[in-house]
C-alpha cells in the first residue's frame, strides 16, 4: 500500500483542486492536506478507499471469529452487570 506522497495547504488546495484530484484518481497518489501546519486530511483514490475498507472488514471478520471461538457460553444478565459495576 502506498504512503502519503506529498502535502499541500488548504490555501493551495483551493486553486489546485482539479490537479490534486487527478493525481489521486489517476496517479494513485495520497496527498496530505495541511491546515495551520498540521495534517488535516488526506485525498486518496476510490481504489485506495475500497482497499482500506476491505482490509478493515477482514479485520472485523477475524475479530468476530476469534470472539466466537473464545465464547464460553456464559451469559450475564443486565441486573448482574449493574450489580458488579456498583461494587
């Protein structure tokens, strides 16, 4: 997966938006947007977004499977939970 390739200020972004979008869409660049010297956002391609969301979903599924495998079947009622938290 790519890393951020460049940064641009919000002021520069106003005048170069079309160029920035093109670089992200067609060049696969990840362009950081800074505001007051701090990174505020990153422009990425839809392809990168889909890859990141796919990776996130795979992690969620793996964590669900791990939790399901570790489930011992014991359940606690809401009243029992409240009582234990009150202690």
